[in-house]
C-alpha cells in the first residue's frame, strides 16, 4: 500500500504507484508519475508530466518541474538492473527536461544531490555522481557518471564534466566548457577548452569570504602557477606555511586523487 499523507494534494489524473511514500503538504500535478519505490518528503511539488521513479528519495521542499525525469536507470551498459538509488536533498529545484539517474553497483550504488541545488532545464546528473549543497547546474549542463561536485559550485550552460572528475568547493565553470581534469576549489574555468583561468573572485566576495583569505588564495594561486614542481608537492608546501583555512582547503584538494589529472593554474 502507498503511504500518502492526508494533507497531500494529488490530481486525479496523476499516477501514484502502490508503495510510494508521499509526505505532508505534497502537491502532485496531472499526468505526473510517481513510482512504487519513491519517497517524497514534506511539501514537495511535482509539476504536470514529471516522472519520479526508481528507488528515489526527494527531500522536503523540492520542486520538480514538467517533463523532468528523476530516478531512471543509468546510461551505463554495465547496469544490469541492480538495486541502486538516487537521493536528492531539501529545497532543490529540478527544472524542465532535467534528468537525474540512480547509481550503479560498481560506482557505490548511490547518486546524491545535496540541499538547495538548482538543476536547470535540460541539465543531466549521471549515475553515481555526488553533488554537494547549493550547486547550480545551468541549462543543458552535463555531469557524467562518478563526478564529484563540492558545495557552492556553478556549472555554466552547455558545459560538460567528464566522468570521474572532481570540481572543488566554490569553483565556477563558464558556459560551453569541456572539463576533463579536476578543478581546484575556488577556481574559474572560463574557456571552451577547459583551462583554469584564475579564481572565482566574484563568487568568493558574494559568499562573504574575508579579504585576508582572498588575498591568501591569490598568493597561493600565483605560487601554484609559477612553480615547476608537481602540484601536489607545491600544495603541501602551501599548507605548511599558511594560516588561512581557505588555502588549507585548496591544498588538501591536491593531495587527493580521482584518477584524473588536475587543471593547472595559468
């Protein structure tokens, strides 16, 4: 039996399959389809013609717009029907024609999107991707399988993030960019060939980062750009000398690996 809260508003022409859990205050529009293993938190709105399927949990306060496809099987030929899932955090907006897929057994089994994210029209979140909080994926941005996107990242329209790439906290990817290497925290990719062109200074100021931390990050970026040593070694040296938490976070990113190379500061 479905567990549908009595305060939920479900249009008579919507399809809510047996087993679905519908929280308090949810609104489900006409011709929307909610699958049998879907859980909708409180005050979720599913607009007309949207699909939410698979083993999928949608956090409270989210809105899923018309013709979005949320929780479908991965675009991965290795996927053989294993029980994997999609988890979407609170207060996310998933716009028209966006696609978010469940995970694969080989990739950990969970695709995850954090709180407060905006997935614009036509954007894609691939299997096993891990998307942080307050991330914006602009129109038709593509996030491939196994990608990690940390908090407060913006990915511009028509950009593509290659599988297994990491994008560090507070970075910005300009529109129509091809990103095939890891992007450091607070970095800015502003070219179609996916090169690192500086720091996301506007984003840092908007987030209220102190002038001291911004100055320290600029110095760190300059050091990384000018060094002939491996980035990992230079980053370790920065971490040992700095008093800035932002620089430590930047340095720590280079000591981890995703299997991809890093975009080198220019």
